[in-house]
C-alpha cells in the first residue's frame, strides 16, 4: 500500500453461490491496523467490484469471526 507494507493477520470468510466475501485485519510495518472488506471469486482471485453480502452469507461470516478476536474487537467499534 502507499502507506507501507502490511499483511493479513486475521481473516473471516464465507463461501456462497457467487463469491467468497472476506473481512480482513491488516497490520502494517508501523504497527497500525486496518480492516478490509473484500471478496474473491471461487478460483481465489481478488475482485475489485463492490462487496455485496446476502443475509444468508452474513451468518457464515459471523461464525468465521469467532476465530478472529482482534478483528472482532475492531468491528465492535462499528456497531456499538
């Protein structure tokens, strides 16, 4: 990224009929964090179109988030 190198340190995904939405926790070299909402096609290719998630797929993402404590903590800031 223009602001430095980073890596995905936690990720929650759910596979649906059309794609695989992902919520990712990114950590940068300077120790800062970002949350990325993304999606991939069924071949694993990153998609550059808007992320749309059905209500049914949200349940899968919610289950996947149980394994991502830092990401969940940041996402709580969005809804609380």
